[in-house]
């Protein structure tokens, strides 16, 4: 039943037409990069965060800079994206509570930069609630949502919400068996640190390759 539901949801999403004008607010990746680097730098003066969300954003801003400075794209992935023809838009939907954009956004940036045919923008969830029913659920709130659109037709080609680790039966069972949020966070933190973005870039590569042909 779950597989059937996911198939129907996937077919429904593929019928959606989407363009930048449909979002209430988008931020260019250049402006977002500057904002996040300023946030990461300001945290170096040991300013006390005013809330849990602030603490998380500061931590993710530092992680974003760290991963961006050390991101490594696999050769076959780079070769593919460097030969992409056509124009595409990538929208990254991210919330204040998102825990793992610092690990994932640098991967999206590196792939888009390699292509030179991908317009990458950030769409804050707080300003784009109309899209939430289509691209968000309780299982992926910790992860940014990547939405890929063909600029010429405005056709939605695919969306990516969370690493496949959470869809793998054994790993997912192990993760969901952790009842305490701190243990779940520690488990995911450990996976992201060990993976170095390699699995996610392959997932995006496979999705993109499958849906543009």
C-alpha cells in the first residue's frame, strides 16, 4: 500500500508546473551564501544564541562553510553535469528547524556549478507555505527539499527530500528504533560525517539523469 501511495504521489508531482514566480520569496544562492558565511563568522565571537533554532542555524552555518571548502564531486558525476544541455531551475526549500542543510546545500551548489545550466535558488519554508503540502512531510523536516524544474516547460522533473539511508529497510529500522531524539540526531550526524556527501551526490546524479532523458 505504501509503495502504491508513493507511486501515485510521484506521478502527481510530475504533473506539476512550477516556476520562480510561483514562490512568494526566493533567495539567490549568491546572496544566501553571503548571508550564511556572515552568520558562521559572527558565531566565532562566542555570542550566546537566543534559542535552540539560533543554535542550530549557527552550527549548520559553520558546517556549511566547512563542507563547502572541502566538497569533492566524483569524476563520473562531475563529467555528467558538465555536459548537461538545456536550462533547469533547482529550488531548495529549507526551514529554520532544518538540521542538515549545512551538509547538503554545498553538494547541490557544486553540482549546479559544474553544470552551468542550473539556476539554484533558496526558498524559505516560512515564506512559501503554499508549497508545503506537495514537498514536505513529518519524516523529512530535518532535511532540505530539492526541487528540479525544466525552465522551458516549467515541468517538475523530480524532488529529493532525504538520504536513501532512511529508505533502506535495515538502516531505516535501526534509525526508527531509536526512541530518543538525541540518539536519532547522533545517528544521523555520524552518518553525514562519515559519508562526506558521496551518497547524496550519487542520488541526485541518478535522479537527474533518469528524469531529463
